[in-house]
């Protein structure tokens, strides 16, 4: 049942039989036959009317106590009235109606995600971008990031390569350091050289065991006749070419 349905269902003016979705017909029958046809007849300025008072006013049979507890539980759970009713005698019918029309539930995780996404300030750098700038010691423009995100798809059609590259860019790559933060019993040490903390930059650039990879890259570039340039972190990992090659 959607939020609108709940709002309508638990509006004080709604017929009590509208609660059939949560309380069986057979139990609601006692209340309807006694003359209680609206939810508003179950509540007053103090909150939900106690069962003995309802019995006196409407000649409700004792056997209706179970359905009364069900109704009370449902109204407490699906309106925001219960806390205020318990803690304050100043709840008025106006507030009661106002609250019943309000959203009955707290926003769920997905709602909060979308809200956060929509409200994200364009001027606030994404955490992974700030981390890359710190790691590489450079300031990157939005144009740089567009190149970093999109250029690889010009050079390869292999989705595995593109996916791996995106994971690297967004810092989704699992490093020993990151795994150690999630699972403290694991070692944060680089699993290649086993000598220092396995950060993202260490694993891909600084680690002694990965240097043969970059030596091979240099040899391949030389064989292709590409002018020599410094293999920086931004070139190797973010694929941002130096000016002499990007023009
Ligand atoms: Zn290492």
C-alpha cells in the first residue's frame, strides 16, 4: 500500500471499515455495529480513547478488546501522533488532522540516496576526485575528469578494461589498506612486496614489484616511436596525456 493510501486510510474522517487492510472484517464488525463508523470516533484531544470509556459510551462488548488493541497499535504505528499524545496534553484535533495528512513514515534509504544525489552541490568535489588530487599532487579540472572518464572508450572496446578502469577512477579497487579498514583482522601490507602499506598508489605505481610493468610500457611506447615523456601518476592511472601528446 502506498503512502497516499495510508494517508487516506488513517485520516480521522475515514470510515473505520477502511482499516480492513490491517484488521480483519470480523473484528471491525463489533465497532461498526456499535455505531463507530469513523476513525475520529476513537480519538479525542488526549489521544486514542481508552477501551473502558469506549465501552461506556458505545456499549462495546468485552470481546472487542483484542480488536481495540489492534486498532490502537495500527494508529500508533502509522501516524506521528503517538509520541506527542503520550508526552503532551496539548494535542488538538487540528494537530491530529494535520499529522494524519503528513507523511506517515520516515524516509527510507533509497529516498535518502536520491535526495542526497539531487542536492549534491556541483561546487563540492567528489571524495574520489579530492583523493586523486592529493595522491597525484595536482589540481584537476572538470575537463580533465571528462577525459579521464571517457577517453578509454575511444581506445578500447573491451568492457572488462573499461570496467576495471572505472573502478580504479572511483576508488572501488580493493586494496589491502581498504580491506583492513573493513576487516581489521586482515593485513594492510602490500600483497606484492609485503613491505609497506598497500595503498592504491603504492600498488599501482610505487611498489617495487610493479616496476617491470612500467618498464615494459616504456619499451612499447619507444617501439611505437612515441616521443619520450615522464610517466606520471596522472598519465599512467588517469590516462591524462601530457600536452605534447594530447594536441
Ligand atoms: Zn608493494
